[in-house]
C-alpha cells in the first residue's frame, strides 16, 4: 500500500476538510523537491541530496506515504555517509513510488 489510509482518516477526523488543502500542497510541492533531488543526485551534491531527501522524508511521512518516506530516509543516510553508488537507483525507486503515492492521494481527495 502506497499510502496509509488509516493515517489519512485519522487526520481527516482531526482537521476535517483542511486535509484536502494539506494534501494538495503536498502534491504541488513534491515535484519541485524531486527535481531538486534529481539534479543533486546527478551532480553528486551530497548536502543538497541530504536536505531534499530529508524534506521529502518528513512530508511523505506526514501524509502517510510511509514507503516513500523510508526510501527518502535511505537516500538521506547514503548522502550523509558519502555513499553515492546506489543513489541513482534509489532515486528511481523514489520517483516510481511518488507516482503511486500521488495517484493514491488524488483518489483519497476525491472521497471528500
């Protein structure tokens, strides 16, 4: 499962319709984060990889995208430890997971 629906339902119970706005902001901001991350991985700018992966990790966890958050945490840790060997492969996994997460969140928004 790409998004923890029970987490979203809990948030919906707490903040109501404002959750739609939170999810839309996530959907609007994540592509820019991914572009920055892609550029940083390509140029092996580890500080930027680390900061963008950290940002994606947190925002994804907040909306229940736990697998995307874990993949981002792994990339963040690799950058922190100067392990560049599998960064491109991890980025591809992150991008693929993000597509599934975005669709799941759009589907969830449509249930409001």
